[in-house]
C-alpha cells in the first residue's frame, strides 16, 4: 500500500507527510524537487520523492502509474490569490486537482481515501446551480468563457482563489458515489488562515485579513499541525463513515463570512 502527498515540499503538505510517514510506503510529490527531496530525507524510512507539475497531464499520469496499491491520497498543492494571475490559480487549484483525481481514480479500491485541500474562502461562494455546473468540469473546453458567462472574471486572482476552492469541494462531492461503490472515500478539507509562508504572503497583499483573523471566534491563525491532525484523522479508519463532505478547520472563520 502506498500513501501519497501532493504538495509535500512545504507548508501543510510537509506536516501531513510527517503524519503519514509511520504508516508505510510514502510517495511525496511536488514541482519543487529539491524541496521535496529534503523533506523525504528528513523523514527517512520508506519514502520516495518525485517532481510533478499538476498542470501537466503526462507528469500526473506518471505519478499515478508509480503508486500501485493506493492507500491515502492527500492533495495540498495550490496557490493563494496574491501569488499568481487568476487563470494560473484556476490551472493549479482546480484544473490541477481534477487532473490528479482523474489519474488516481482507476486505483481506488477498498480502503482508499483522498483528502483534497480546499479553503474556508470557498464557503464565500454561493452555490448557484449554473456556476456549480461550470466548476465541476474545469477541464471542459471553454471553461474560462463559461466562468465569464456566469459573471465571474477569470482574471480576478482573489476571486479565482475562492471559486477554485469551492470547485474542489464540488469535485469531491461529484466523485463520492463512484469511489464509495469501490470501497473508497473522498473528502475536502477547508483550512482557515494558517501560519504558513503562503498565508503570510496573502496577508501582505490583503492587510485587512489580519483584522479579520483577530475578530474570528478563536482570534488567531491555525497552526499547520492542527490542520495535519485533521487530515491524519480523515485518512484513518476512525473516519470510515465520512465521505463526500467538506470539513472546516478554520477557527470559526466561516461563521463570520457566511453569517451562519
């Protein structure tokens, strides 16, 4: 059995890798090969590292082909709104996620489980049926035109982050039944603002986020370890009756942004 972490070279991906390492063979994936090799070296044990850009279908297919018997798949790879143009964010956060899930789909068997990182920001996007239909099929021809037709500017990078993360939730929901028929589970995990380099860059670009964090119910950022603890649980047998849903680990931020 092989467990896989995509986006393992930094941030929450590294901490998730640390949590899964004791479970046996671990494949660490990231486009930053030097970074992911260092993580693998620090972990030791039965760990393999591989470079992969999830916007490249051939690279994603090669990773899936190297897995064999799939245990847990955790995908943390993604970009914040301050890190790239809007279309690039969709390419990585949503299209990349779809490529990974499509490539790994044939490997799903009894006991396989995927945890796909979304975000509390995705909960700010209303579930309009027409928009949900678009973001559930991000590799469809004319995807960006379809977004525009729904009033979503694909070049708005901050909006792209939120919409792409809502899309991750929808990809998970769409696959739950087919995975379940084979004994597999699939979930999304939505962190709130977490103390990672990516989150800090986002706050530099949007200073008002700091005040929003202070006013949240717990009044602080999450720690990567707190997010990884939940990912570890979701990929374990203790969560064996959980699938198809999104799990918020956000210090209560969603209650502020949605009014719930």
